[in-house]
């Protein structure tokens, strides 16, 4: 079975120069947080009292949160939200209190959509929808909107999420798994030219990044049927790097990894695919309803959309997704290097060319030490490092908002831990 | 056609004593806001400079928001959320960043459920679910979970929302409208003993309070079929008064009127009704999935649930729903009185015994003045008074969190406006 791509399709290998610190773009690493976390070393003679410079309580208290989602958000975004929570920009109310049809909230959702279009260079051929229910709701929406009950569709299953998407689709059409990574414990991605696609399939579905297994598509397959479309669940690598949206019929993503709090699902859909929902489709799962109403058919998750908008602004201010990807590659690189250079003390099971920039699963050779690893790391303010219950071990999720300092601290901890227990 | 109940089933009429200011219970009226809104009248001789006492900027800036939802939230809840946004109770992160499976968020959702159970005295025979998608998603969930495709069910339609619920159900079972208020422009509620219920109906559905039309059930009908259940959309009067949950099979409500921001839907369902979803039910619309996983099957709308929890705490601190209802009755009473005593200058079309305590629609005899009314009110910091586009006129939504001072200010404005234009 082919478990690796035949072409060097990984950015981790393709462009080593971008591992160097970037000299362009705006960097908003929370320096105060990183330094606050380190012990202050001050040499003093005699018994003079030395007072450490004051650090804001918030910076001292903040943890490095490696959760897989909901996940860490940019500090400056949180500070902005904090400052606007009670009274948004002089409106006399919180965003949480605004009518979704009032001019204030309309300006928020329109700006969020416009900024997302800039970030991903989304053309007018695509609708951008802000929905609810997570990717799991989209597992049903996709076949309900794109297929008739007898239509065949193809799924590439590279992890638990792709598998869930496939199983849900079986309620509404005739899905077929054309490749599964399960026999290899979801550690690879197939070579695209070896895929046995159904020429009549209405779509080809992938999960662009498997959050649990840490497997990420670095390039994308093309549906064999020229009338079919590629559909991707991008929940856990959405807006982590540039993506050529025109290759896809639908991209969908829960916001709670890279772009906001939970409760918002973003759908980017080519407009000609809208309007063919099966008769049994709940009105809230019909893309046409939401597209015709600019995501305001009923009350949307307004505050979550506002938060996504703040994150989009922040990503643009960083220089857009090209710059964001550089940072993500650098963070992932130092973590994977630490694992690979540990002489087997740490192990990442994922095939190197398709390792995720977002979710880094790893195990300890001495698995009996894993609980201690997680516990000791938490004591040092690095939390949520336990692997998903279905795979065990550890997992460090290092989304856009995880600062380099967080990954550096984790790597330093890993080396210390190995020195103690190696 | 019967448009009014035959029994005096309205609390507006039943207990006049509760219109008096309560001397018990905890009252958290934001006095500073009310006083700040009034012009300060100071007599001074000669030319001495008189400086008004300083008012907190927030109190000065805050509007009275009469939106139908999302709607005004309690000021103390917003202040609490503001203070905890960046770092929740020393956890080192925002609630928006917390893993939904971490101990911090589990404590939040468990407390929210426990407090809601206290507020509504919900027995262990019922599950409490925190879902997504609004009441509109429940319009499909209810028949998908409770019926087979051939099952007849009954709908009482007292406004636009009940009508939408009925139409969605037609996709999944055989619904029948056994009473509609449409011929009377949704201004009444039927006498229950005149209802022509289908003895085989699996359930009887009502919308307990019609947000657009301002019609509210003051008592509840009983299904004729003893194996059937009563199901209520309580989105716009949820937690505004005590409710005997044991009369219902399912109560559902979008949070964004009385108990939180948009993006959270609360479902209270009798446990024996769970587990019979039709095969075509999307996994996210299956109550059993959510009940078996304590609302954590996938990532829930964590921040919204946190906000609901803060509101529940606040409602309990006010003395629970008995006290909350007293305040709501008082607010509604002074507003309806102002309308009814205007000698026809203002008119509320709703039959008196079923007028909503939450949503007060009214029109001007001189309809050409309505735009000016809305505009002038906004100038005085009272916003979102325009009626729903489907009915016109004005609507004042006066949910739990609308302070008495807001209604008093509106009533004063109405009298001034009438004096000018009457």
C-alpha cells in the first residue's frame, strides 16, 4: 500500500531558507510572556534588595496552551476583545447584545468576510458562509447539498475525521473509501496517481489536516470526473497557509483551531454548487438558504463571528498567510527536529513528508513516562499535551496563535526531560 | 374563531398585587445608568460654574437596547465577562481558548446545567442539552427524533415562528395545523377546550411566545393522546418566569433573548423520548448523540455556554424565576398601560389576556410618524424599536435584562412624543 506521496510535496522539505527568522512582516510574539516564564537571574553583591521589574499580572499568569481546539488565541486579539466587550466602539452595547440585523453587526460580519476573502484570495465565484454546528454538521451538509441519494462519491480517509465524514455521508448517498490510512494507523497520505477514483463520483472528499493523527495534505488530488469537485475539511489547518481555493468546490472549517472560538463554522463554496439540496435537508443545513441570506437566515453566532474577524485582521496585519506559514513552518520544524534528534526517546509515527504543521503527535519510547511528561509540563505552564484518547501518547497543537516562544519552551522542556530520564 | 382563552390565564390580570414594588428579593437595577440618562437640573444664581458629579463613562455611554434578540444582557454579567475574558479565574487562558474536554470548561458547563436545573426545577427525568443552530434547527430535530415519517403531529400556530416550525416538520412527518392565528394577524391564542386535536398525534407543538407578534401562552394545552407530549419553542420567554417542565416532553430555546449570546440552543428533553431518531437524521441533530456525550460529542459553543452560565448565576442571585417574573410583569404593565391609556395614539393589536411580557408590538394611529418615533428614540439612547419587517410599526423587547429604568424612560418618551404630535 502506498503510504507516502511520490512527489516531494511538503513545504517542510521544499524551502529550507524560510526556516531562518523572517526579516519582513510584522511579528507580534508576546515577548513579555516568554521572558516572564523564565527565571530571572540577577547577580547582586552584599545584601541589597533587588526588585524584579514589574511584569503585568496577565503576562505572568498566561499558560502555553497546546490544546487541539478550542485552542490558544492571539494575545492582542484577546486584549482587543476585552477592551471592547462591554461597549463596542462607542455603540453603547456589547457585540453579544447587538441585533444581527443592526448596522453595527452588519459592519462586523461584512468586514470579517471581506478580510477572509483577502487572506485566501477568494474570488466572487465563491460564497463565504458563517454557520454553526462544526465540521460534523458539514459531514451531512456536503452530501445533502451536492448529491442525490444514488450518487457515488469518493472519500480519502487519512484519519478519524475523514472516517467520520465518510460514515455520515452513507446516510445520504453512496460513498466509497478509495484509500484508507487505517492499516498503517493513519500515518500517511496516498500517492495521488495511484488512487482508484470512481469516474462517476460527484465529489472527492479529503480531510486536509487530521487533528488527531497529525497527517496533513501538502498538495491536493484532482477529481477524475471532470464534473466532480474536490471538497476539503480544513478545520485544523484553515488559514495556516495560503491555499488555492479555486481547486476546491467546498472548503469547510470549524473556527476553533486557527481563527476563533468554537461555535462558528466557515464554509467556502463555489456558487454553482448551491441550490440542489435533497428534499430531506433541514433548512439550516441548506447552503442556498444561508447564501441567499448572507448567513443571516436566522441568528448567527454573532460573537464568534466578531472574534474571527479580529483574528482575520491580525493575520492580515502579520503580512497575510505567506508570512503566517513561514512562522508555522519554523515552529513545526524545531519541534519535529527535537523529536527526530532524540535518538528514539521521542517518536513521531507520521511519515515525514506529510507531517502536520499544526498537530504534532509523539510518543515516548518509555511509554510509562508519558503521564509524568504531561504532568511536569503542566507544572511549567505548558498544558493540554496529552494525546487524543484514541491514540495515546502526547500531542502538541501549535496553531497560528501559538507563539514561537511556546514551542521553544516545550523543546527545552523535552530536552531536560530526556536528560533526566534518558 | 376563538381568538382568546376562555379562562383568565394571564398573570397580568391574575395578581395585581405584584405590580407593586417588591420589598423582597435582590434587585440589581443599574441606578447609575438610569440617572445618568436623565438631564441634570441644577438651579444656580449668578455665574458660578456647576460641575455635574462624575458618572462612569460606561454608564453614560450605554444605550437601552430593545432588540428582539440578540438582546441586552445584564450589566453585571458583562462586567464579569470583561474581567475574566483574558484570564479566566487564574487558569492562564480565556474561556474561548479552553479545551472543551479540560477540567476548567467541564466545571463551567456542569455548573451551567446545574444552575439551570435549579432555576427551572428540572427533574432527573429530563436531559439538558447545550446545542447549536438556533430554534430553527430544532424545527427539524423535533420531528426527526420523535416521529416516524407517517406519524401525524399537531401544531398550534400563533405566529411566524410556529408557522416555520410546522413547515419544516412537513419534511419528516405528517404535521397538521389544528389552529392558526393568521386570519386574525396572529393576535390571539385559542381556547384549549376548542382545539381539534388528532387523537393519534405523536406530539402537540406550540411556540410559547411569538417574538414577532407578541403573543404569549399564559397556560399550556394538554395533548389529547395520552402517549403524546407537549413540545414548546420557548426561545423568547425562556427563563423569564417559572415553568412546570413536567408538562412538556421537550422545551427548546435559542439563548439570545433572555439567557446569553446567540449561538447556543438549550434543549430540555424527557429522557424516555431520546433514542428513536429516523435513519436520515444528521448525527448533529440526534438528541441521543448529545445526551450520551453530555453535549460534548463535538466541540460545543463553549463561550456562549459560559455566558449562559453567568446569566443563570445572576438569575439565581436575583431570587430565581419567581422574582424575575415579578420584575417582568411590572415592566410589561407600565408599557402596556402607556399604550392603552394613550387614547388610541398608540395601539397594541394583541388580545389583552395573551400579551407577551417579553415583546411588545405597537403601532401609531398616525403611521406616518413611526419612522420619526424610532429615530427620535434612538437619539435618546433607546435603540432597535422598529417593528419586525413583516409586521411594521414598533416593537419593544423587554427581556429579563432590560432594566425597569429602560422601560420607564421609553414610557416617558412615548408621552412626550404624544404631547408633541397628538
